[in-house]
């Protein structure tokens, strides 16, 4: 398994903080801050799509 490079936690007001990560093999990761060992894995494109949808207000309930 590749080493995951985690970004700084993102925290919305009143909600859990989450972290995004990537590796050198093209995988993307998302996890609740402090629980990175229980991450979800997908492609970088899938993670980009998730982030775009959140910013567009399509998935703001996830924050």
C-alpha cells in the first residue's frame, strides 16, 4: 500500500471535520479527521467530482 499524503482537516461549522488524501498511484482518500485508518478510497476523479458537487450545493448535507 502506498503512503497517503493527507491535507489539513476541513471543518464546516457544527459538523465533523474530514480530511482528503492522495497517493502516488492515483488513488484519492477521504476520512473523518482523527480516524484516517478508516478511510474510503476511490479515484482522484471521483474525489474531484464529490468536491465539485459539495461546492455546488448538491451534497452540502455531507458537511
